[in-house]
C-alpha cells in the first residue's frame, strides 16, 4: 500500500512581490506526471493548500484544475486538511458533496473521527484528518480544559485513537509544530513564544503520521512521524533543502518505508555571493540565470545601479545585500552596534526614556528575564 | 414534473449596518420545510447566491448547511449559476467533484452546453445554466464580436439551442436584465446607462426560463419567462413585494404553470409614516414591532432624540426621514430646488463655469441630448 504525503503548497504565495503561481503550476504538473506513471492509493495533503484564508481567484483555479486531473482523470483519492494559512470553513464548502468523487476535505472536528478508509492490498487503511487547531478551538468545541497546543493535540489524538478498529492500519494527518523539529524562514509561527510545540509522543500509536507546517522534509521521534516539507522553496534560506513529496509504503505490519520524491520548480531560490564584476562574469556560465536570486555583494566601494547591472544578466534578482559596503570606521562602528546584547540595548533604552540608569536590582531582574526568554 | 425556481439570495448581505443572516437562515429553513412536505424534482437558483464575490465565512457556512440538508438529506438536486454578485471561479471550486452528489454549480461557459438532465414523469428535462456574463467575457472566450449584453445573450442562447435534443424539454437558467422588466432599489446595475438590457425574444424557444437579477417576482414576454424575485426584501421600497420561490410545473407539452410560494422573513422591511406621538401610540397594537423600519416623521417641529424614542417601541428602526421638518420658507426653497429640471441645472452649471449663458443653439442641443438619454 503506497500513498503520497505532501503539505504546505501555499498556492498563490508571493515572494518579494513576485507571484509564484507559475512555478507552483509547473511543480503540480510534475506531481501529476509522477502519479500517472507511478500508481499510488492516495494523495495526502497536510494543510496550507493556499497561502491565505481568502486565496486569490487564480490560486483557486489552479487547485481546481489539479483536483480535476487527479480525482476525475486519474481517479486517485485526495485527502486533505486545512493548515494555519487556510480558512477551514471556506475550504470546506461542499466537502460533503465532494466525498463521492474522491476529494476528501477534512476541515472540521466533526470530520476528524470519521476517517477516509482506503481498501488496498494490505487491507483497510484509515486516514484520520486533524484540521489545524489551537487550544482555544478545542476548548470551545469539546468543552475541554486544554490550555496549550500540546494538551489540545494530545486530547485530539486520544479522541481519534478511541476510534481505532483492529482490522485497520491508521494514518494521522496533522498540521502542527512537533517539538524539536527544524524550522525554516518561510513558516508563519502558530503563536508567540514557543508554546505551539507538540510532543511527538501523542502520535506514536499511528502507523504513519503525515505532518504539515514545517517546510523542511524531516522525521521526528520515529521514522513514521514525518514532515514532507513544502512543495517548493519559499525563502532563500531554504536554498539547500530538498523539496518534493514523500512516498510512503505500508505493509501488513504497518510502516515500511518513506522515500523523498524530488519536484523542481522552474525558478530555484538561490543566494549568490561575490563582487559584482565576478558575478556578472560567472553569469555567462550559469544555465539557471532565471532563478530567483538574493545577491550578496562583497564589493567594498560604492556601485551605481547595482540592481540594473545584475538584472542585465540575472533578470530575477529579487534582493541585494551589501555587507561589504560598510568600510573602515563605519564598518567597525556597525559591527560594534550589531554585536550589542539585548541587555545593553535595554540599558540604553531605559536611560533614554527615564533619564536614570537601571539600579543594581533592576539590572539583575531584567538580565534574568532576558536569560529565561532566550532559553525558552 | 415540478421544480422550484429561486434567485438572488444575497446570503451575507447587510442592511443599514444590520446583518440579515439570521433572517436568511429562517427563510431557508422555511424553504427546506416546504421541500420536505412538497416533493419536487429539482431546485434551481438563478444567481446571486452570495452578496459578494468573497462572501463572509458565516454566509458560506449557512449555504453549506442548506446544501447538506437539501442534497444529502432530502436527495433533491440543486442546479445553480453564479450571478453578478458572486465570484464564479470561487463559487465553482470543486463543482466537478460535487456533481455526483446532486449539487450542480454551472459556473463557466464550459458548463453551459452540458445540461443537467433530470429524468421525470414527463421524460428528460435538460437544465442549461448560463453563468452571469457581460459582453467582454463572451468576446474573450468565444472570440465573438459581441458588443452589448443583448448580443452576448443572443449568441449564448443560440449556442445552447444548438444542443437541443428532440426528446428533452429545455429549461434555461440565466442571470440578466430582460428589457422592460421592473427594477427594485436593492439591485446593483450590471453596467451604466441601460445597455445591460436583453430582449426576451432570445429565450422564447425554451420551455421555461428561470431568471435571476431582478428582485421583484415577474414574467416578461411569455408566461414561462420569469423572475422568481429575491429570497426576501432587501430594500424598504420592496415593502409591498411578495417574496418567496416559484413552483414551476412542466407537462408533456412544456410549460404548464408557475405558482408563487410565499416565504416570510422574521423581520419584514416596512415604512411607517406619521407624527412621532402617533407612531409610538400605535406601536402598542403592532405585533410586528421587531420589523426593520424606515420611519418617516411628519412632525413639523424639532424633536429631541427621535431615534431613541422610536427604538423604545420599535427596536429595529434603521432609518428616519423627516420631510416634515422643512418648514415655511426653507420648505418652499427646498421644494423649488428639488423640482429643478436637468436642463435648469445644466444651464446653472454652464453659467457658473463659463461665465456666459448657453447660446440658443447650445441650449437646444443639450435639451435634445437630455431628452434622448431620458428616453433610452
């Protein structure tokens, strides 16, 4: 029994003012090609289909075309949940009317305990979708005194586990931040201050856990508790991450294997570092000169119109950084400024606003507080 | 063969800052009750399901509940088209996946020539949905040189007629302004200046034409070319209009009858006219004191806090007019001002900006132009 696990499509996302829709269309087209050539039993999307709760019309059209190709033409069931970027009610319209066609949008807590059951060569596999949620939603809906994401996800996982049938394998689909997993720059925090973390321990009883939210493909705690990562790169810091989907195989004993299937956006996101003249020279040899680029200019002298010069060879330079332009005294000053600690900055701020220095006690109290916060 | 024809639900509409959602919920609930007790073969909604292309979440939820009750529980097919208030692509997401469930959203020109065929006691009836369109859309999609709404609708009706099968009766669903039909205040013009009008002649070959856009129930040209009118009143000027849905009956010869089925919103929209003291006195006898009211105060003296006083007996007074407050000279002046013709106003405007009077020729030319425009 094989299925594909993907997440974090963010259809309709903009990057430095550039629409990524055509790249997304190309990657989804690769995914369709893969499915046509490598039959699987289901496609699971673990949230953040769209980038916003009210996606642009063109994003909806692209998703609609994808669903038409996969569900109608290839007859492959799609099982998806909303993520923190999606609007659950909006995404869920008509979900009850779509089920028969193989498009399963599990967008509410009501849907959570009614798994999509796929019958395969290893028997029945139940796919449980836990729509993206925060503690407040669980408190309100289930009248449960949960106060953290961890409490909420433990409670919901227990609810689902109470539905387990001995004759079925069980797959969980969830959009959350599993504690200890690695963040990327392009994710939007679920809440402030780290309390969004959920222990993977709540999920160990499933045969596979298809996670969404984090954009880097990774496993956490167990081989079968995994993030597929995002469909494509959504920040320059992801330049070295592999992007694609995860092919999951289950057998009679449960989890068998997870394999990364590469998908490649026409425009990659890359950082190029060097002096302007060298970058322009090397562009001649660069067959991917249409990639989306962050150029870090190391020149130490002023340059007139660097963007114009760079775009003559790399048309999609989206951002320039000039760390080399801080020279001599200025550079030292800036370096000194950048290396100032939070405590130094707070002392300055206090003096500026209160006209006196922090007392010894105040200084200690703030130091402790900063220490605590930075270790959370 | 019986079906219900309705249109212009405008779910999520606000009226003088008040949400009409609970009234809409109540009216839709009456409609569900009617359907449970009076089986029909289909429910047709001729556009303007929502009030905006991006409807509020609560509106989507209400529509979703309605669809669940009607399609899933009562197994009644719903056939709908987008109106000028709806976002066709947004409304159409998943439409291909919903068809099997009996929810037919005909939101594109592609859908237009693929009718929903309902088999009934009189044989097959084909329901053709013409999604709301303007000439530009038809020009672009069909590469046709249409320049008016009339051209566009003639072309589209001909496209549909070319699909007619001799063994089927044919119903058209369209959202447009049929020339000569009566407007209400709560409609949004499709374009400026009257060129939105479409001749009913293009539609005479259908067995029934289920129209949406105009909010007053009416027929035009033929008994079987009809507006069902809006679900409920959406302006005070509609206070005397009947609201509800149209029950259509077809037989072996085609159109048999159309009957208005009353639906009644909990809060009616009414205009009350009189002096404050009398209005407050009569409120005691008024069992519908929670209606949405426009109060036209005829008092000729100043009144302190009239809204507060009125709302103590009629909590949902939404607007007050005080025609009686223009007294003596002021009133005469105002009356004189209001009765000025377009021509008088243009003469003043010309004098004001050009510092000379219109010449005799100019005056005649403008008069003719105004005459022409006002007779279009």
